[in-house]
């Protein structure tokens, strides 16, 4: 994974994307809007907002929506993650999902907004710091060191048309 330099401008873009996503949150039950954005290895930024459901277990946090949005567009590695909200802190499920696509250097910006969203404080840490002793599919032997290569190989194998011998 090639490191992308997170400049002040890039940090500002990540925060702005997460704030814009927060405005689209669907949270009629908790009334707790959260926005998130991720910077991928390719330099693209994807965002997401929390989406609630009357059956609470079916709700999704902003962080997972942002990561799934990036992955569904072909991204596999995260350089940085940004979460915006009042006392923005990813839940355990989000921490595990972010870790799946992060390196030990993936930055995490936690942007805490006051009630009026006029004052903010930014905490900078790393994704790996939020989930000590996390389940690691590489350590468990479930995945090879670069699982994307394994997946690409399977996709190619199944997508090629079969060659038939003419008799």
C-alpha cells in the first residue's frame, strides 16, 4: 500500500466530505447524525452517513457506509478515515470493518462538533489504535498476505469463457 501524504488541504477535503454526508443522515430514531469519509489508496474520497431503521439491528453507521461505498467502487485500501458528529467515536463493528481495509498507518480523524456545529475539535489517531487485540484475518490464517490478489484470481477464473474443443 503506497502512502499518500495527508496534506492540510487533503485533511480539509476529508472533513468537508464527512460534514456534507452528515447532512444526509437518516436518523429519525436517535436524532444523532454522523458523517464519515474515507481516503482510498487511489486518492479518491468516498463518504457515507448513518442510516437507521425501525428494526435497530438493520441500521448502519456512517463509517461502514463510507467504507462499503468505497469498496463497492473497487477500492480495497484506506489511507485515512474521518468521522464527524457530536462526540464522534466509531462503534466496535465500525472499528473492525475499518481495520479490514486499513494498514498500520491508516489515519483516523475524529471531528467532534458542538450542538451548533460552529465549534469543532479534531483528534488524530490511527485506526489500529482504536481496536486493541482486533480479530486479524491474516494472523488467523484465513487470508494470504494480499487477499486482493486471491480475489482477483478467483474473479478472473470464473469470468473467462470456457474453451470447448471442437470434435
